[in-house]
């Protein structure tokens, strides 16, 4: 099967593709297949995604900005990994608690 370029109206960039019926059906199926969201389960999933400790994962999981990626069913918590990563990049962890405080005077 030949590599397919994006569809374009420019005739110089168009290519002709020859494929069998099975290849065409496989290609059509892959193009119509929707991307399933990656899910994380519990604090361990957050620890794996952000490479952090359990305490930090607990803090991240309970942040208000992180609520859009969290779904809870009873005691089971599931996170959308892609959404969680987008939210973390948007928030960038800059809060008053993490900012550098000026050094105090010593007696």
C-alpha cells in the first residue's frame, strides 16, 4: 500500500493510490474509528502520569481545576489522561503555596 497524503485541491500534490479491497476496507475502518480516551484509575494512575509521590497525587486529584478530568463511581475514581494532562499544563502548578517566599530574618 502506498503512503497517502492529505487530500488537496492542488493537482501537483495529488497522488494515485492502488490498493486491494481488503486494504481499502481496513483503511476506511481505521479512518472512521474514534479515538478512545485513555483512562487512569485512582491515585496510582496519577502517580504514573505525572511521575509524582502518592501525597502529591492526592493533592492533584483534589484540586478544583482538576475536577473536569475526574469521574467518581462510589469509591472508584477514574481520570481522563489526556484531559488531565491538558489541565495540568494550563494550570502549571503556580499557586501561592509553591511560590518562593522571602527568607526570614534570623535572630
